[in-house]
């Protein structure tokens, strides 16, 4: 009996332990970049909480609900239903909707709940796997206020131009935002070289309250990059390897020899000349039975491959102790060009386009004493950009004057090079010059070093600290060219099997090696500032007092006396903030700084700003009656900032004299160096000023599932530096710019987000919209003959031209206006409106047409989700209110290769449906966009792109070998699909207007990657 009692007692004593063991749930929490330490895991409805370890792993004993909630600042809260014994893998989606989301601002941080300025943010993890070489390419459509245009897809030169809240300056460089990386200024080129793997977050500072801290440099908005840093814990190693296939976003189409010859004949007949090709030649072209006597070569398809490769590899290691923390990253990026390889025998040069980049970064944080922190950041970048010595190959393919589809065979029968014997320049074929002409290799090395120290001053008062930083940035660039003259080329006669040499040379020249110095500059920045942050009960205070000095020096290849003369900037900044219960918020900023580009009396200025916020969600009448409102914050800011990015001489206040070649004196030539008078100085010149009013709303609903950020802004940019429009051009000397122009810009920005989960499926949707419109208020414009000629009242860079009024026909020619000085109008020519009704088409009939070439409306829609180990993310991005035109070799017959649109030209039979004017070989007719720009040629460039797609799968922990703690496979895409609403041009909608549109084509990329972590 005693044994039975002992057994019963033993069972009851171990049962709870067995039950506890069986109720344990384990797992790992990750995001797209790998495991996540510090994630809070809570059993829903209970006070049962654990935190993930440094490897993202957790173990929790479930006690009732069987639903785990995973939360962390910056991530969407995710629920997962579990049962005892489960081992789960949870992938969190990043979120910008969290009230405690930390936002990086100038020389500090803020939280979304207490922020009073206009700021948009992107996490580095959200753009890390986008297969593009430049970080600014990855931001389009993701944040409001950011407007970008990618003008080229050339390897190493495909970085987008970008603007914050559009353009408001009449100066060509006056709209470039300030770029700050870890509180140090970077250039556009340096930003394009940053490895996205190094980035923790990016903030876009848009209103005066957030940019006034930069004073004279803040008028164009500020892009702030914060790089990744280490955290205490065991070393974490992450590696990512990618391979991608590139191809042009659109394939160019040109007519073949038969189709081209027909249109050439038609154009010549239209001009009253004899046809160039007889029926026998046309038949040979049509049949393709005489490839050497009547060639038919599609030079685009013969020169450009349908696809090329790009590769990206990154390895980083982070970790440390409470005393020392580190983040070390290395990356290699390779982007090949789309040209075929045309190397000849013994040729060892690479004449293709390509880009090679190597990045290294080390961020080190040291807790030297209990109150003293040190940091040392080192970044090195090495880049190479290769291009053919033969020139712009896209332009070569477009250019009808250099080669036709019937000019020459690709190679002669004996393998020798052919040449375009029917053109003026008699150039060897494109493949011949690519195979022999050589290359140009541009090399650039960047070095950035930052040393900083922060001393807590708790002995004086709590929350006070002092920081000092010294930063150095150096750039050294050079170019190497290995080239030679055109190769021997021959005209083959298939009738008698003979070859005729083009020129005197039978053999290739030796290569000539040439080198040149490129950018060579250095920048030293010194900062010293006091920081204060302290809370007294319900009252929170923060403050900053900053001294900032910068000296920039460069080698000037054109003006020797400017070599290494420093350009200096210095200033003081004060910022103070207060909030009461996170309900009433106010921030004040004032900066006094200046630059030596202006005279001593105009050098310094004061730039103040104030912003306020009122969080109604903290009021009891909201909390009691509208519990679904998490954040309802009204905010407003007003302030003034400046800009010293203006065109003109180095010192605008100074009279300058420049060397300008030589002049010969005496009867025998003897060159003497010449100095010419430069523009007159202007002692009153100073920086441009910008006043901005911003009114905003931040709204979060239903436990932060829905978020809205809305801003209205009104910017008045005044004292803009321009040359007066009313100044006579025959005064005999140049003048410096004067502070006279005024522009007003108004706009609206929206960011709307939603995130939720359905069981194990988490999803998020985010839409962004940016709209702005500027208006020139004053440019000292002289009186115009007619009101439609005035530029005042229009947008910056507003195109002007003629208004298309159909085609001339035999019936309307007698009663239609005639272009001034134009001898003969014929049916099929473009007809324009005579705005002043004087019967003549001239410059007085030009008016505002279309839109500027910078979009004033841009938008994006992001769709993301995760299910267990699977994730997806899709971005649609587009722009509207945006125009472009193409001219010359890009579209005009006999300058451009003939294209499908030319087959839709005007003829008597197609008069009712024609989409192109009659064909002519005369480049100066009324049909030429170069001679007569009109809204026929300037088209609406609205487009929508499937900008990026990413599909990924996180491998289960049990599948991982060795000591791997995470592994992820993914496929991503960039510029996958594009929808436009025009058919006149083949060029990409982001092409630069009023050009031939012959830039290297933007690329579509399909990328495959693997990411592993230890």
C-alpha cells in the first residue's frame, strides 16, 4: 500500500513539470535582413513576456490564450497562433507608423509622437535588397517630398537627380538638397557611391523648422543618412550575395534597309529631287539576297546585347561589449555594360561600359570612461567607370548621318572592317571602332574619417553633455585613356570581288596612352556642441548649442590661382524644445552662419524658425470617447533659411581677370598670354533666402494600424541671384548676379499607411503623394510685346514654343499664316497658331507649352506582406505634370535613323490619321523641333512603373547547417514594367528634354540573392 501511495505522489509531483515542458513554444524572430534581438514576445491578454536573445531566438511557456504578439519599435506588431511544442519562425515587417519611431534630424533625433517638423523616413533594411547601385534610385515613390528623375542608365553614372519639394530656385545648382551623412556634409557623387548595406535610416527634412539648423545651406531641404553601428552582444556576421540580369527598359526599334530606302525616296521626291534608290535596289533590300552590295544591318541589335550581368556582395560583422561596440562592412559591386565584345586578334583592352565599386566601412564606439564616449568612423570607396573611346554608342546608333542600315555590312567577307561609304564622314562601322579605338577609364577614390567624443556633464546638471567632432573627406580622381585612330576599313565590291581601302593606312596604329587629373579635393569639418535633454515630471526639455566650421579645398584644372584656396563656412546654431505630457509641443531654432563667397558686409545671416504641435489624442475628451485614436497631432512651422548654391564666379563680390589663350604681336608670330576681364563684381551680393510655412497633420488609428501624415507648404524664395533680364546684352562686359528674383512654391504631401495581420499573414500598404507648383513672381523682366510672351507668372523652366494647329493642306494654305522668312509651305507641314493675328508665324507667336522637365506630381504605392517564412514587397511609382521633347538625331528624319513613327507620316492618303509631318531631307523646315519647338513635339511624359518587386523565403532554422542562425533566398526586380501615354518617341519618360534622347538606356534588373547570418 505504501508503494502505491509513493507512486501516486510521484505522479502528482512531476505532472506539473511535464505540463510546463509540454507548454513551451520556441522560435526565432527575423526581418528581411536577418535575426532580430530585443523583440518583445507577449502572450496575448496575459502578463507573460520574454525578449529575443542576440540571435533572435526565444522560448516562452504559454499559459492560456495560445496567441503570441511580437512587438518592437519600428516594426508592425504581429500575432501568431501557437500550440505547445511549436517551433516557429516569425518575420516582422518594418513600419514607419510607430509612435515611438526614432527619426534622425540634424545633430540629433526625435520621436514621431513629439516631432513638430515635416520629416519623412526610410529604413535602410527596406531598400537594402533593391538591385541598383545608387541609393537615391531606391527612394523614388517611397517617401513624400522626394522627387527624382533618372536621366541615364550608364553603369556608374545612373544616379538619379533628386529634389526635395521640387524646385524653387532659378539657379541651375540652386535646387540641390544638402546631403548629411552622420552629421557630415557629402556631395552628390559621394552619396551615389554609398553602399546601401551601410545605411541604418534615411530622413528627408523638408520644412524650415528642421532645416534652419543648417542655416545658409538649408533652403533646398536636407537628406540625412545615419549609418549602422554595433550593439553589445556576440559577434553577428551577415553576408549577402546577388547576381542580376540587366536589360534596357525598352527595346529601340529602327526600320530595316527596305523600309528606310522607301522613306528616303519619298522624302527626296517631296523635296523635288530624284529618288536615291531604283526599283532593282529596292528589290534587293526587300529580298535580302545581296548582303554585301545591299546590306541590311540593324546596328542597335548588332551592337547592344539583349542582357548583361551585375553582381553585388556584402559582408558585415557587428557586436561588442558595453565598453567597445563595432560595425564593420565590406562590399563589392560590379555592373557590366550592354555592348557585345568586339575585340580583334591580340587586343587586350576592354572597350565596353562597366562599373566596379569596392566599399569599406568601420564604425567603432568606445565607452572610455563611465561618462566619456568616443567614436571613430572610417569609410573608403574605390570606384572605376569604363566607357568606349569611340564615344556615346547610343548616339552613334541613332545618328543617320554617320551610318545607315544599308551603309555597310557588319564585316566584309574576308573578315576586314567595312566603312559607311555613303556618308560624309566615311567612318568605319561602329563595331570596327568599338573593337579598336580603345577605352576611357575613370577612377575615383574616397576617404572619410570622423573622430568624435561625447562627455556627459552630469556634475553640472543632469541631461547635459558636450560633444566634439573632427571629420575629413578626401577625393582623388583620375582618368586613363588608351586610344588610337580609326582602323583600316574597306569597301567591298561583290561584282568583282575587290576591296577598296578607306584612307592611307593598311595597319592599325599603336595605342596612345593619356592620363588626366580629375576631382582632387579635401573637406575638413569641426563641430563642437552642448546637448541637453531632461524631463521634470510632465515637462520635457531639450536644447542644442552648436559651433560648426568647414573648410573645402580643391585643385582647379582651369584656373590655377584657385588651386587649394580654401572655401570657408562657419556658424553657430541654437535649438530648444519643450513638450508637456507629449501633448503641447514647441521647438525653436536659430542659426547664424556665413560663407566667404560673399563680401565681409554680406557674409553672415541669421536664420530663425519655430514649430509647434498639439496632440489632441492626449486630451481626455479624445481618450474617453474616441479610444481608437492613438495620435491626432496638429503641427505648424514657419521660418527662414538660406542658400549659397548660386552660379557665377568663386567670389561674386570681386572683379576677376582670367587667362584666355594667347595673342600674336609683331610681323612674326609670337604668342603672348592674354588676360581678359571677367564679370563685374557686386559688393552687395548675398545668399538667397527662403521663407516657408508648413501646416501638418499626424494621425494614427486603431492601435497604429492606420496612419496618415499630411503637409501643406508655402515657400517664398526671394533675393534670388540672377542676371537681370532687363540688362542690355551689348554693354560690353559681363556682370555678376544680383539678388532680385522671387519665386513662390506651394504644395501638398500625403503619406497613408495601413498594416494588419490575418493569422500568420501580416501585410502592409503605403501610399505617398507629392505635389508642388512654383510660380515666378519677379525676375525684372522687360516689357513684352504680348502678354503670352512673359515668363513672369509661369513655372521655373517653363517651355515656350508654338501651338500646333493641325497640318497644312492644299485647301488651308491660302488662308493660313506663313512662317517668317519661309519660302514654301507644302501640304503635310506642321501648322501653328498665329496668336497675334498678323498673318506671320514668328517669335511673337510663341507661348507657354506643356510642363517643365521636372515632375511636379509624383506618387508611389507599396504593398508588402509576410507569411511564416515567405515575404513580398511591391512598389508602383509614377509621375505626372511633366513634359519632354526630343530633337535632332533622336527623332528628325535624315538626322535620326528611321523609326516606326516615321511610317505614320503625313501623305495625301493618310492625311486624316497621320501622326508625323511629311518627310523631308531639309533639317531647317517648319517641321523641325530644333527650329520650331511646339506642343506637337513637347509631350506629356506621365508614366507609371512597376518600380521594384521582392519575393523572399526565410529558411527554417532546422534546415540550417553548421552555425548559421538565418538564411534567406530572394529574387528582386527594378524598373520591371513601364506604362506611358505617348507613341511619338521611343525614349524613356525620364529622358532630358530638348536633347536627342540618346543617353544610355535605363535598365531593367532581375536579381537573385542569398543572405546568410552567423
